[in-house]
C-alpha cells in the first residue's frame, strides 16, 4: 500500500496576491492566510500606512522579500490603474485579487447626500469593477482568481444603510457578471460575511445581542473565518466560479 501523501503546506507557492484594505482587520487576516499558504502579497492601504508597514515587516520576517505594500485612493480611477500595474510587476505577475476595502456607515433616508453615494458606491462597487478590469489581462495569463468581499446585507437590507446595501448588492451581481466575462481563464467568487467583526465605532449592545440571537451558531465570527474562506477559493476550489459564500454563522437563515 502506498504511503499517504502529506498535505501541501504551501499550495500558493509562486502565486502573487493583491489585497485591498489589507492593513487591518479582515484584510490583514487574509494577507496572513494567503502568505502562510506560500503566496507573495501586495498590501494595499489608503491611509493606514503604519499598520501596512508593520504587517509587511511581520510577514517578511517569516519569508524575506515576499510582501510589499502600495498606497492608493480607490476613488481615483487613474490611481486604481496604477495600483493594478504595481501589483502585476511586484512579483512578476498577479494570480489573486481580493477586493476587500470597504466604506461602511449609516445613511438614513432623508439624510443621504451625493458624497455618501459616491464614497459607498465608489469603494464597494466601482473600485472592484475598475480594479478587476485593470488586472484582467495578467489574471487571464495566469489563470487567476478574484474574490470580492460582499455582505449578507447585499441580499437582505440593513436598516439605516440603504446606500451600503445597494453597493454590496451590486458587488454580488458584479461577481457573477465578471465570472462570465473573465471565464474560462479567471474564476470570480464572493464572500458574504455576517456578524464577523463589529464596526469600529461600536454597535449598541442590545442590537448586538439581538443579531447574535438570530444567528444559528449563537456567536460572532472572526476575521480569520473570512480569511479561511478566501484561502479555500484560492487553494482548494478550482471548479467553483460565480458563487457567493455566506460566512455568517447561519445569520442569513435565521432572519
């Protein structure tokens, strides 16, 4: 009987990934997960320079010259094109694009202005589209992958957040559209987190407990739960495209 094959501890060795909003929270956890699987990583940030530099030092300490970082305002179309080019040349190509960067805040009806619209639609929908477009050629060449970070509230609305919900609903449809446009060379999937990380400005405790109570697993998740889902798409799902994976502890079935 043949010896059992040891699991591949570096399934992404030789691959290069660009993660937007990679300096903190879900983005940083995703960077650690993909890097731990062998990928070289370009960390995008907008204003979190100190955190991006610290994360790059941490990961380069594990594997030298495997991580770099790039600043970009994703609302600037020309800068988005430049970011795609930077990522494509940093490690000789690009295999994985993770559209994680996102703005999130309430926009109660009656108080919505064009700045809210431009920011929320811009970061959550426009930037992923134009970054995917700018990176499409190198992703096609390398049989690549795009993972978009959507939200369960792109399918079920969150009160007082209509613009954000519209943006994430658009991102879900963009995921499916790009899967058709970029196939067969490029796979495109999305992850729709539920109660994984609470907003940094806090959530009312009563509302938090209500959300947890309506979640099948009766607990919140973590950034690492989302990162593991990204790693699954990158390393173990070669026949999956155009899909939206809810990482929500069952929140979407307990509404």
